[in-house]
């Protein structure tokens, strides 16, 4: 019995196990491959790879990081003034992604360390 991936528009939409090859559009998903629902399949190389993030997924990720770092902007948190500025720059980069999200690989700004005074 082998695991097969159902391919629709180069994206895996279903995984099933069959005793024999079910034929196209099913392709065998080798053990250890990243095959899973939503994964891209390249028929020319017969390989699986993670699907690109949608613009909404990138926007949601940036927004979540903004929420996680809200505390850094409180006036009595105890971070150094320089560090607060680093966090503001980081958050500005995240807001730019939220305001103008794009699909694919997005370079998120580097999260600064916490430096207390």
C-alpha cells in the first residue's frame, strides 16, 4: 500500500492510500516527502514543496507579530530609549506588510532583543 496525492492545478488537494496506482491526477507521495494538502507539486521534477503564502496569510502573520509586541510601546515598561526605538522600527516594518500585503515569500523585519534600563 502506498500514499498517493491528488493533484489539482499543481496543488495537493487530497491524500489517500491505495494498493495499486490509481492513475492521473494521482501521484505517489514518497515517504518523508513534504506532501500534504495545500502543498505544491512540480510535475517536471516530480517533487513536492510548500505552497507560497497568500497575501492574507502574510498580513495575518505580520498583524500577530504586531500584537505580540504591543507591550514594547508602553511608557513604563523599562526598556532603554534606544531599544524602544528599535522596536518602533520593527513595528513600522510589520505595519508596512499589514498595509500592503503580498503573496509569496515576504521578508519580515528582524525582531529586536529586549534591553532594559
